[in-house]
C-alpha cells in the first residue's frame, strides 16, 4: 500500500519514540549519538550510545543532538533520525515514508524549519510538524475537536509544554525550557553542594526515578538509595545515601517553575474554558509527569483535579499516529496568530 509506511516521531531531548501506522510504538531509544572524532564516523546510536555516556575514551564522544526540545546539532540529528527511520521501516524501502514530527510550542520558525529539513534529509518523502500539546492530548484520548476546554501539561526531557485546547487548536500556552533533564541537573547540584560529591547525569536520573519526589508524604519520606560518585576533596570514589526528602529539597526550583507556568496559563485562559477545566481537570503527559507526587502538588496548588495520562511517556508518539489518520489536524496546528502565548 502506498501510505503503509507513514510514521510519527516524538523527537525528544531525552529519547525518540516512533509510531508506525498499523503497528503502534515500534521504537523507543535515547536521543544519543556516539561518534569517532578522528574519522567523524558514527559509532553507535540510541541505547548503545547512551551506555557510552561519560565512559568513552578521548577520541569517541557521545552527544545528545537535541537540547531543550530543539535541534542543537543538525548533522547529528539527521544521522540519528536516518538510523531510526531505517531501523523501523527496513534498509530497503520502495516508497519513502510520510513522517510527522513533534516540536515544542515555543520553537521558533527557524527551529521548526531545521526539524523539517532534518526529517526530509533523513529519508522522509514528506515531513509534517505538530506541536507537542496537541499530540499529547490526542495520545491521551482527549477529543480536541469539541468546543470544550482541556488543559494539557506535557513534561518532556528538555521542555514543559502547557496548553489549553479547544476546537482542535491551542487557545493559550506556555513553553518552558524545563523538563526531566533540569530535574537531573538539580539533583547533581544538590549532591555536589551538600556532600562535595560529583555524580553523573545517569546516576542523577536513577535517583530521580527510584526515590525522587515533588511532594513528601509519610509513605515516601524514608525511602532512600545508595549513590556512588567521586569525592571532590579527596578525588576518591565514595558512597552516600540519599533520601526522598532530600530529593524534594533538591527539586524545589524546577518543580516550582513548572507549577508557576501552569498557574500563569490558567490566568490568561478565557473564563468559559476555565470553567471546563474545573470540570475536566488537568491532564499530565510525558516522562516528567511520572515524578512521584508532582500530580498531587499541582492539584494542591491549583485546586483542580489532575490526572496522569495512561502510558504518559508514549502519549505524544501515539498522538502523532492519530494525527496521521486525521491530516486535517495538521492544517490547524500551525495557526499561532490567534493564540495567547506567555
């Protein structure tokens, strides 16, 4: 079939998810590329390259080609996309696929053009763009075509996109360059400040996933994890114990920034749509939404019901799949002029 190979890509700062028409999510790999600096040759892509982060010899460097939700290294992004597209649809494909890619709502026209061009250069026949909150809402099962207000908070690796949707479009929104990576960085800084211990991003991510919390409660207060790193005073390896309460302290700044962003979007939401949000609540998507207690804290601070979407991590990718089936959604998504943006 001519359009059988249509694919949707959630091009994230931390990971790439690919949705294939008729198959669902067929790829979920880290957004990392390892290259040999001497030859400029790609050594590894995805999970294999992630294993090399912080562990490579001098001539091999593992890089993340996306930063804050947008392309930071065009050539590496193109190579990474090309690798993933071929992995999904095979080395030899008769028809080039139509590809739909997500971008943050705060992406500039230049950044959007870079994503489109990188997708075409990676082997797409046509490249379409959809904004992340729209894709997240579709993936979460929200009927965005109705004249009803729905609020989506999509917390990815590099960005948090907050949007109020109605009649198939974004009414008001904010895009923050804060996400899971900033949570990790906050933990790295805290451990260095409190313990004079240097830890890597992968260790910080493990702390966040296992004991990290945005809302301390009796049941999680005493959860802890052993952490290994390098003592900045002696230069020797050292092991410490971090508790959930300490992660709460470490994460205060980025978590507070996300909550303030949500409150500011609520402040500029038209009254009729605000009334709908009181009934429908806020839907959270993305890997950052899974931070323990973040939904409870957001609910407490906004006095609104907050729901975490089912399979929050793959919501955006599944939303691209739905957009592929309803291409008219893509025609509406680029109309930014009539929207209130923070």
